[in-house]
């Protein structure tokens, strides 16, 4: 029995996705992080003005 390799399974799954899903898989997480940082900075600056 072969040992399970998480990374090999993840990359194999990624390669089998359609092109638009690959694009979404690469774009959505960084966009989410940037949006979250923007929201946090917005409320920090708004709180500092009070």
C-alpha cells in the first residue's frame, strides 16, 4: 500500500480542473485577503478620527 501524499493529491486535483476554475482558484484567495485588509484599515482609520 502506498503512503498518502496530500500535495500530490492536491496538485492532481488542480490539474483536472477546468481553466476558469483554475483562474478562480488562483484569484479568489488573494482578492479575499486584500479585501479583508482594506476593510480592517478602513475601520482602523475611521476609529482613529473619532
